[in-house]
């Protein structure tokens, strides 16, 4: 086989059966792998109107052709299901070591169907695949579950699992891998929990082969050298991690502050940035499988009320608990973030939901008796306490566990949920970075920064430098970024490789691994096909139209370089639909479907 | 005028923020930094021939990248704040 | 003089590129279970370390082999002659460091052979945790200490 190991596991959780079926190689060719291929399987098999937490939803783990090879950061895989948070296609990408191990065991992916009546986990050791009782694991945290399964199965097993919030339907619970790596957004953990599937434990001793080994070696050697030579992909992220962004985004006046209420400049931002993290709490940096970028932070708060250790925080998590909650205590931010990993929840939505609750409390919309204490912006103890409450699924945590939209709606102010399609926007203000406004509005999984990261050209100047205030040309640029991102997520390598690599180096590795002679443009077109397939699913699912919270469209930024600006969404949106080849309502045209070979 | 350093620049200047006399423009500011902090900062701020600002340096004046202002000729004023970053990214 | 491995666990980022490139060099496949180098993670201690054969000068494996299948090559590597080897696995037991393995899949014993003089683990290690260096050159740890002294006590202008 060429970069694939050739087998998909189909697991019926109700009937307790495991079937090994051949990989659909035509779909693997057309939709690349991981995000694309997982979505293709999902769309072919599941009714878009399915209730996400019902047995009819499916949960798919899918690797890519480059997963498990030495391609640049080639250790990633995708978890796909219909998202209970957004009602859109839910696809979340994870690093770590689980994906490669699954391929070494002989499986490109796993499709979980139906639901079990009692808790189970899937045990995979090469040829041996069986559903096992997980009653003793139910109610355990991600960390406890991982440790217990390694004890039971063996220390070389890789563990993918959910925590207590996911068991209880928390709409932003993730699927956690190797403890600290998450298929984090969109609440896919809750789908896993609704199926009473606690974990997957895998150990594989087999091989991943590639079509043209010598040429593949040349391609990966070239790509690794190019990436290593880049100031960001080579040494920048290793030294300061993603938290290095705090200061540049803040200085650019684009760091949303106190639930986006107080503009986009946080005076205490420096205390929460990557430089402070490195100085105070960083133990060492770490990489995922096959990675040379090594952005992960191994961190320890040695003393004080927030004494703790773990990994992270990443930039968006640091922002959500930091500027968005008005908190400047980095130790508290670290601890809250560690708790998210321990309990398996998305720190972006968690922090942003607390921020929303803070605004609702301060305006008098949430009574103190519902929360149990006065919940004001800037309180470092509050972010830890409320994260613990969601982690244990108790008290006010049960309400927060539904995300900011449902919280704000319950208390009469849905407009104060800073979300798109009910998923919280991350750490870049679309009023100060216009391209990000368009990105949030059009993302196929609700607001998200890793679906077309225009912050890179607009603020960071990678790979080109464009003005963040200008709206012209953003639509075309976003389409390119969205398609390229869909391609990269589908190959099984990390999106961060684009901080050093372009389509050329990525396509070269793909080509030699699978043994194709397609051009770079033909390969990029597969990314566009993936994007359009996702869009078709969302339209059929009846997802709401592309828009932004009214605060971004109407409330002018009060200060900073972008003072007086709002998100000029509708100026860009029409152009975006045009460059996508969609009609004015954002529906792909028959011509576009034919061009991409999508049956619609 | 306020001058702020970030990320790896702090290792060279050993300073996060300082008040300095107002230079005429950005080019004059960067040239003076090159004189103060020597080769360590010059290789980061300028192209190898010294003739241009390096593509890897991000210079903001009041939060706006000088590329979208007047580049190296961007004038400076007492009330301005200049922020200097290396090329960084994340997300 | 033959080069030798220097392992720097403090630089290891657990990416396992060494395992991938070792197995690819020897089998043309990515199969960490057949890698002669293995990365061990110590989560609580927040560290990890790549472990491989250091090519002992007094090699127990070489001494214990009953059929003289193990010898030292021109690069200083202790290597197994697959034609002579009877797979008795005595060397696996004899190695005090556990750096010879038996593969149930291939029914062979295998160990690091320094890739004929340029080990791929060191060549592709992205962080410098595995280095393959000439031992007669000044070791970098000594040099790092010296540089620290220079920074503390030196008078050099920063320019």
C-alpha cells in the first residue's frame, strides 16, 4: 500500500461487533485523508439532520497518508462527528502519538456506530481488536483514565479518551490524546460520551510504507531543512511557544478584552505573554510525533495558590482565561488550562464562557445565588473555580457546560455570546483584523482560527504582508488559506508547518508518499473539494447563515490603532461567495459541484 | 517617546520598555539602536547589506505596522509608541 | 578516531524522529518497533531520553556470541553478521543496557550499526538531543561551561 495501511475498523457499539473493512481508496485519493476522508465517510453514511447526541450520529477517527511517516510533523489525525455545539460538521484535528500508533497497528481509521448501553473502551493490539468493559473508568478524569488504561494494557499503549464533562454532555468537551493533545473544539467528546465509549487504547508494531521511498526521503529532508531554517517554524515557536502572540496581537489593538466589551487592548497583557511564561514557569518545550517545531510547553507553577504542573497554555487558551476574563495572573491561567486537559474540555470555549458569565453577572443578568459567589472580571480564583465546577460537572458548572450561547440565551442576552454558529470566537478581534472577521463568519465549524488563519498575513507577515484594516482582496486570500488548510489537515501533517513551508513542499511529500504525479494545483483542489463537502453538509443540516455577533458589526472599537472600526463583514462576504463559485446565499453552484466532482 | 521590545529583542536589550528622546523617523530610531546594541541587534533589524529593514523585523508605530504607514520614513513624535518584534507566529 | 554518540536528554522533545529514521534507513519503512533507538518518556519528571547502543569498547554481546557473528567494523560499530547469526539471543541477554532487540516479526536480532558511519538518528534529530561527534574535539558541555564563565567574567563589547 502507498502510505495507507489499507484497513478501516467499523465498530458497532450496540451490537458489540468489530468489522475490518478495506479502505475506500478512491475516496482516499479524492479527499486525501484525515479531515477530508473522515468527512467523506461521515457525509456518505449519516443523515445531516441527525440529533448529535443520539445513537444515529457516528464518531470517526481518521488518519492521513502522511500520519506515521517522518514527513514534517506527520503525526496528526482527525476526529469527525456532527457537532452538538454548533450543529455543523464537527472535525477536530489532534497531534500527539495516537494517530501514528493506530496506523502501526494496521488501521487507517475507526468508525464508531450506534451507542453502547454500558461504558466500554476499544482495545487494539495489532490484530487483536475488542470492546472491553469500562465501568471502572466511568467517572474518571482524562489523566486518571489514561494512567489506569496504561496499567491495564501496557505502558507502550497510546490512549485517546474523554473526561467526566463529556460523559455528561458538556457541549465543548473534547477527545484527549496522550493526556495533553486534544481534538478539542466542537464538543466531539460529548458525542463519544453519548455512545458510552470512554476510550480507545492502541498499540501497534507494524509499518507504514510509502510509494517512492527514495524520493519521499528527498522530499521530507528538503521540507525539514526549509522548516528548520524559518525564524518561526525553526526556532521561534520552540523558544516562546504560541503565547508569544499575546504581545503582538495586543500591541496591534486586536486582543479582545473582557468578553470583547472593552475593546481589544489589555494593559496587563505582557504579564500573561510567552515571554513571561518562559521566564516564570517553563520547564522545557516538547514536540508531537515527528515534529521539529516543538511548540508545546511543559510548565510548572512551583508555589502559591495556583501551584500545579502540566502542558500549555497555548495562545488562545491563555487569551480566553487572560484578557477575555480580564485576568492578569499567569499562574491562575496556567492552572485553569491544566484543568481543561485533565477534564477534557476546550479551554477557548471554557474561558470565553466564563467571560460571558462575568459580563452577565456585572450587568445584573445572572443572580449571585445561581453562581455561588460574585463573579467579576479580573478574578483569578473564579476562572479556576468555575473550570473545576465544569470538570466535576457540578453546580453552576452544569450551566456553563453548555457554552456561552446557551448561557447567554438562558439569561436573556444571546447577543452577548461572542460566538459564531454557537462556537466561541478565539483571540483575534475581527474589527482590528478584517480578514479574521470573514474567517469566523464563514468557518464550516463555527468560529475558529485554524480554518483559514489570516492573522498570519495580516499581522505576522507570513508568508506575505497585507494590511489588517483593508477589506479588499481578503475574500480571495481567505479562500486560498481555507483550501490549503483543509488540504494540510487532510494529509496528516500539522498546520503549523505553514510557518516555514508552502504548498510546494507539502505537496511534494504527499506526492511521493502516495505515489501520484498530480500537480501542486491539482492537489490544492482537493482541499477546495473538502471545504465544499463540509459546506454541503452544513446546508443540508440547516445551519444558520454566515454572520457575526452584533457587537462586532455595530460596536466601534473604543481605542487603539483600530479605534472607531467595526467588522466590515458584508463588504467582504459577497465577494467571498463569488470567489468560491457559490450563489449569493452561499450555496455552491451546480458548475462548482461538477468542477469538484461532488454529487449534490 | 515610548519604545517597547518584545520576544528575542528583550534578550539583547535586557529591557522591556523605555522612554527615549524622539528620533526624526523610524530609520533614525533603528540606526541608533544598532549603534547602542551592536551587531546582535543589527542582524535582526537590517538586511545583511544594512541598506533596508529586515523582512523578519516587525515594527509597529502606535500599533500599526510601518509597512502600512510610510515604511522606514514613518515620522515619529513625542506621543508615539514604537513596538519592535521579531517574526513571530502561533495560534 | 571513530565518532561517538552524545545524548542530551534535556534537549529531547519526544518527537521520535530518531525511531522513524532509524527504521527507514534499515527497512525502507517507517516502523518504530524495528528501530534500534528508543525514546523513553518520564512524565512526572518532565523529561525524556533517547537510548541506543553506545558501541561498548568491551562489548558483552560480542564476547558472548557463540558463533562469532558479532564483530567491530571499521567505523567502530559493533555489528551482527546476519549470515552467521543463529538467533540464539544470547547477546540480547548479555547486553547490560538492553540495546539489542529480538523482533518476533522478522525473527532476527538487531542493534545499532551506526548506519555505516553516519547515523540517521543524529542527522535528523531536530533538537540536538542526539549528536554524533568526534571525541577528540572539545566536548560542548565543557565549552558551554567555559562560555558561561566568559559571559560572567568577560569584558568583551557586545558588538
